[in-house]
């Protein structure tokens, strides 16, 4: 599984990092995890980009509802 960890990343740098991550893994059919921490603003940045690329995603996993610090997406 591919992972992008945005801990200790400034919000203004996150957009470029997420775009590069998405484009590097585009259409590889894999699941990926983007670690956002508990920042609602960081989650919003990531979700906006995933929406722009029309990628499906969910905040955390069904069995890990107590940890909202990451987003799972699928590169399809």
C-alpha cells in the first residue's frame, strides 16, 4: 500500500505534495493512505484534491473509527 505522511507538513506545502503523490500513482489500481493527523484543515486540503481527481476515498477505515487522522483512497 502506498502512503503519504503529511505530519509536520505546512498546509501551504500539502497541496503540491498531494498532487504529486496522486499523479505518481494515478491508475495503478492500488489502495493508498494519506496521513493527515487530526487537522480538519489538512483533511480538507486532501479531500479537495481527491475530489478534483474524482477519486473515491474515506476518512479512516470501517474498523478504525477512533482514528480519524488519515484518508484511504483508491487509484482506479
